C-alpha cells in the first residue's frame, strides 16, 4: 500500500492540522493538571485533596448521578491525562495511526473520529457500570475513566480498516503491514486494562467498533464527520463573515455523492489538473481518488521521471 501515500504531505505547521491540534489540546491540559498538582504539593495539601478538588472534575465518573453534577466530563475526559506515561503512550499511538489516517483520508476526518471514539466509549463505560448487574456494585468506589485511550482505539481501528496492508518501515523486508502493528497495539492496550474496571474494557472495545463502522460508512458515501465540519464552518462564519465555507462544503458534498468522474483523460499532463488532484489528496486522502485520477497521477509521476 505504499503507493497510496500522497505526494503532497500535510505539514506540521499547516493551518488546521487536526493531528497537531489534538496534540496541543492534550499537552496543554496535561501541563495545567501537573501545574495544579505542584501547587497543591507545595501548599502541603494531600493527594486526596488534589484528586477531589481537581481531577474529579475532569474524569468521567461511573455513576449517572455524579455525571449529572459535572456533565462536561463526558467530553473533557478524553483530553485529560494524569500520569506522564499514560500521556506518552496515548500520544505515540495517536501520532502513529493519526498520521497515516490523515495521509489516506484527509485532514478533516481525524478530529471527528477522535470525538466519536471518546464519546461512545464514555457512554458505554457509563452504561456498562450502571446496567450490568455484575459491574454495578458500588459505583462510588469505581475508578473514573480518564485519558485518550478510547479515542485512540477508534482511530487505530479506523486506519487499519481503511488500509490494512499499508506498509510501515519499508526497509524491513518490504515493510510491516499495518494490521500487524494494530494487533500489537490492541494486545498491549487490553493487557494494560486487564486489572482495570471491566467498563473501561467495554469502552475501548466499543470505540474500536465505532472506528470500524466510521470507515465502512465513509466508503458507502456516508460521511459521519460532515455535520461536525459544517457546524465548525457555521460558527467560524459567524465570527468571520468575510470567510465563507459554502463553496468548500459543496465540493465535499459533490465528491461523496456524485458518480460522474470530475476529470477526463488527456494525452499530456496538465499542471492545473495535477494541482487539483494533489489538493484533493490533501483534503480527502489518496484512497478517495477515482481510478482515472490515480491513473493520471501515475502518468504524471512517470513524465516527471
């Protein structure tokens, strides 16, 4: 699957880079949590007081009653980390799978998928602990859920569903298939969760299933991220009326629903046409090109050689 890589990469410094934005949110929130913990430590407060007054307001509780008092935790928990190793592990796997997903599916799928995985994982964590009799014993003593684990699981499974034979480390005997790396990741993740509350295991499992169906629906022309992109564009238009997103959204809508091929074959490579295809790869990923566009891109690469 090396040929599926786009020739125009999404650069780290590029505007609206979803992967960098996710990193920034997670890192900044972690820095804030650690700073508060240091302040509590220097003031002579106990760890229990820090957990009660700070961390509990960011963690997703197991009880619906506690959730009613802090409903924002269903969103913020997936960006908050307390331990440095938890943060490093989550960010490394997020970078590994998120970078490939951006390369293949475009820049606008990563953030919505992250939110879908975290939200559905959180809901399943709550439902399993409140509705399953074996788990619903003493909800007040069940450890809350914190971290990007469920969201990253959704991204990992989605990326593997999109391109299971994508090759990493190509210098090692032609490369290692992505599905092998995913098996390693899933094994490590569930082995780490073995001693945790079963609700967290169910949350990660449900997030992975969410990633699988996200890609399945995308291939059928149903883009679950489209409504989020429209909402963001609508909010942006309110504060920046001179920058409208209607035209950009229309292109995405036509791309997913139109059966007509946007380009026709020519005997020579048109630079304008090549730029348009590269822009399409940047926005939607190589996997979403038509067969004719892929053939044109291959022809252009041969002529450049």
